[in-house]
């Protein structure tokens, strides 16, 4: 008749910190802002090409950050608990 506590699944190493969609969105946002900033200063093709390449670089950089974080957690014997932020009064 008691209430059983819910089992919280442990966070596996395969879980990504940001995920594919978030990395893609950040790459698109960077590319859009870069193109919007440099399009009036440059001709069309260089601004578009450099913005798209910059978006790809941001996407790949965030992917590498996720992979390094996973490797670091995998190599630790006891991974640290999730951070808890204290509320200020």
C-alpha cells in the first residue's frame, strides 16, 4: 500500500550535452548573423560562403566539445554529481 519511489534513469555516457539539434541551431544562428553583418560590406558570394563555412566550424567545434566531455567522464572513476545552484535570498 506504500508508494514506491520512481526510478530515475542514470545518465549514460552516450547522452550528448547539447545534442544534434542544438548544435545545428547554433551553427545556423552564427551563419545568419555573420551573413547579415558582412553582406553590406562585402559582395554577395564571399559573405554567403564565409558565413556558411563559419556555421559549419561552430557546429564541428560544439561537437568536439561534447566528445571531449564524454571522454573525460568515461575516464573518471567516479563522475561528479550534477551541479546544484544555490538560490540567493
